[in-house]
C-alpha cells in the first residue's frame, strides 16, 4: 500500500523558528531537497485497531486486551466514548539514519531534515486519523481528537503495552526503549475515542502536555504540532 502524506513547508519553517521573515534561496532549496528525500524513502507506515472500552474507578479498560488506561486526562478524553482506536504511525528507520548521517557531515541539513520529518510524521498521523474517522462514521460514531502518551497525565510508560497490543514491531517495525521512547524516533502512538454524541471542538492545549514547562514553542509564544482539533 502506498502511504501518502503532505509536508507543509510553512510548518517546516515554523519548526525551524522562522517567524515570517523571508527565506533565502539556499535554505529554501535545502528544505525542498529534504522533503524529496523523505518522500522517496517510502518506509512510512501505520497500524491501528479498534476496541470496545469500559470504565470503572477512573480507569479505561480496553476490552480483549491487556491495556488499562490510567489518569484523569485520558479518562476525561474517553469518558463519552464506547470504543477507541489505538494507532501507531512511523516514518521508518531510514529517516532516523539520514538525520544521524547528516548530523556528522552536514549539521544544517540534519536540522532541516529533522524539522521536515517532524512535519511528515504529523501529516502521516492526520492521514491515519482520516481512515479511522471514516470507519467510525460508517458505524455511526463521531471521533475525538487523537491523544498520545505524554499528554497531560497519560503516562508514556503505557508505550510498550500499546506496541504489544498492536503487534507494531512486526506490523510496522516499531519498538520502544527502556525509557519508553519510540524507535524509530519519528513515530507516534495515539488513542482516538468513538462516541455517539457530537464531539466538542476543544483541542489539545499546550498546558495539557507533559512538555509544557520546557517547551521552546511555549517560550516563544507559538504552538507545536501536537495541538489537535477534530
């Protein structure tokens, strides 16, 4: 299956901390070059599964799995949902290797490649979410925005169990370190609720994120790519 995603150059520039100033030709050409390299890699992939859920004592139990979501934020996120989709998306290990390689031979290109890859993985997540939304609609459900481990008090220590439940290592080559970091690095896991009622347009806010206190985007009055709407 061909995995399509779009790399928005304006988003790349935002990650590179441009604030509306004119981009010189060298930088513009370098961004275009990195975008083409990422698109040519063709190892991007995703996997998801849809589960019934139950709720008890401020915990979300994912039926037919070993997953239990703990934390008031993920509970509130799914409290009106009957089901949830659990997804994982990755650009693949090739992009990680390119970023590491360029960090040794061309640091500027490594930084630009990293920014392009960050935008690419968010776009891939958007495409995955569109597929999930279509399935939900066919079953008469609306969906929430996607919510990832690390948001609020949804602890990243759930990552190994998510990888296991999705069989993500075999399906898309995704693993997790002892420190709960995803490998390849340009990868995302997330949970999307299926609910019958209309979904609030409220999105993930900066203060909901575990990185809020140290976020460079918050310090400069900007937003990162994690903020989601429906």
